[in-house]
């Protein structure tokens, strides 16, 4: 998954992807629990 950098700031509701691998940095904070998986909930 490739998500553009901010701006704009995006959240999980703004993208159609769930459960994807997050690599640092995480400027959109998709990986809230810092386990490396974005938008789990």
C-alpha cells in the first residue's frame, strides 16, 4: 500500500485499506498500537 505523505493528514476512514504493513515514519499514525500493522480496527 502506498499512501501519499501529508498534507492532507489522513486517517483510516479516508483510505480503503486495512491490516497493511506500516514502515516508519508513520506521519498519518495508521499504526496506533505500534505493532507494524495499520488500520487494524
